């Protein structure tokens, strides 16, 4: 199973400790082995079959849709928009992917608290990272912009962003990761047709989240 490169910094030391502790405390060694296997599982990074289509908006994360609503977004879209909130438990894949083909126009990291990611307060109060993407075939059009918000949770203490302003992305490309339980919010223009509903399970890079008007 492929895992995120960053994950080896956690897995390898744990495996070394497992071997060392085995000769002195077998029960403790077994506990560390279970922890190492869980860490390996958490950092897994499976390949995905990316749907094709110019107007498609893919889910940026694995998890459960916990809310779909309309809000004002003044950071990047500067308008009333639709937002789809996806909660990731510690058992989900935690790699985030670009929902569309486009250019990264804006990134902003915001320090904050570490409240439970599924709560309403987490959206505005928790540590987060915002990634603004302009769909490539519609330059300078707010109707073709989307915003992905990585939100840390009560256990997550590190947001990793693997893209930078000016990068050209393909749909489904890996753009970041949040360690150990978190949330991803996707802000979409009003004209987008939402293809999921609250309670749905989604798969990053595969599940159709919405569709731009033709």
C-alpha cells in the first residue's frame, strides 16, 4: 500500500522502537506495533480513478458530507456562495485533491483553535488553510472560481499544503493533507449544481460533488 512520504517520519521510528522493545517488554512492543500499523494505515495514499469532464467538480476529500448551505464568502469569491462541508474521521484517507483543473490564484493560512472539526464553530475558529482555484478555461470569472478550506480538528495539529500560488493543477491532483482527523469545506459559485446531499459518503478525486453550468 502506498503511503504519503511524510508518513515514514512517523512509521519508521515506531518500527525501530518495536524491535528494540521486543527484547525487554513484549507487551509494550505489541502496543507500539499496533500503533505503527495504525499510523501506516492513516497515511495511506491510494490511487484514484479521476472522472473526466470540463464542467465536473470533484470531492477534494474522503469523508462524510455534514452540511450544505449558503454563506457569504469574502476571501476569494467575494459573494454569496454554496458550501459543502466534509468531515474526515481518523479512519478516512486524509490526502486532499484539487476538485477541478485550474490555477492556484490565492493561498492563505490562518492560525486558530483545535475544536472538534464537525462542529459549526470549527469553520471560523479553527486553524485552517484556504486554497483559491480559478478554473483554467474561464479566466477572471468569479462564476468559475472555487475555494477549498482545509480545517484542523481537535486531534489534527498540522495542515500540509502541497501547492503554491501560480501552480497549474489537474483535476484530482494531490494538494495537501491534514494529520489525524479534520475537515474540508468547498465554496462554490451560486450557479453550480450540487450533486451530493447531507449524510453522503464521498471519495476524494472520484465522487462528483457538483457541476458548473454548461
